[in-house]
């Protein structure tokens, strides 16, 4: 079944460009809007798999739409697109449970990867905005390798190469539950927070250290 998508942006050229791109890639676009309230109405009506929303829109921001979807138990997974690198907005987006957070500068380049992650029920945040807002999360080399087992190092490298938990389980011939336990242990050992995609971004940034 094709992934169904609603898209909203108050800039007509951006809206048209993203719509045409997604349609060309085989996604099913069930609605588009130029303001947040219209976008929310489309989400309520069509219950799409994914909604791709500009954060700054009239009538309702993309973030407010995400918050309303969470409050009303709407299962549509939200991807926010923004020019902003504001930490408060980022933190509020994480709190609202969004699945994707992309900078507009790289939206077309990253949207397919982001959607692929979301389809596997995994979050995807632009690496550039994550590292801008979390500069302390890069590796400083202080005894980090000594904390990790061989299995955990293998899993970090697989995560860095965009494998999800199910794919890692198949490659290592272990259960998905075991992979999730390893991921939790790695996060604890590295002192990372549990925001969406933290470990995958960290792994991507530091894979050449292993």
C-alpha cells in the first residue's frame, strides 16, 4: 500500500515543488494546504500516514498542528520543515512527538530518507540542526571505546549505516528485542538523551572512530 501524505506550506513555490517531487517518487498525495488550520482539517478528514508541514504558517503553525494531533490521538506521523534553528521550537517539536524535523535548505534532498525512516516507525531529524543544537553530543574520545562491547560497536556501525532494529536483528541473527536492549545500553553508556534519532545521529557523526 502506498504511503499517503498531506503537505502544507504557505509558500506556493515550495508547496508545488515538494508536491511534484513526492508525486514523482510514487507517494500518494491526498491533500495540500497553505495554512495550518486547513492542513489540520485535511489530516482529520483523510487520516494520512504522514503530514509534512511548514512550521511557520498562518492560522495554525505546523508545530500547533502536531500538538493538536497528539492531543486528539491522531496517528498521522508529523514531519516539520523549517528555516529556524531555534532550540525552543526544536524542543517543543520533540515534546509533541514529531517523527521528522528538516531544514528547508535540505528538505528536497532529505525528505525521501526521512519518509523511509518514518515508514519504519523511526524518527529522522536533520543532522545539521541536531548538531547545531546539541554540540556536546559529539564524541570526545575519553574512554568511550572501553565502555562498549564488541556487539554494541557492531550495532553502532549498523545504525550509522541507516539500518533499523529489525534489519540489525536479521544481520546479527538476534531478536529485535535484543537489539533494542543493546540500543538502550549504548545510550546509557554514552550518556545520550532519549530524544528521537539521538543515537542514529550520534552514530553517523562518530562511525569513523570505531
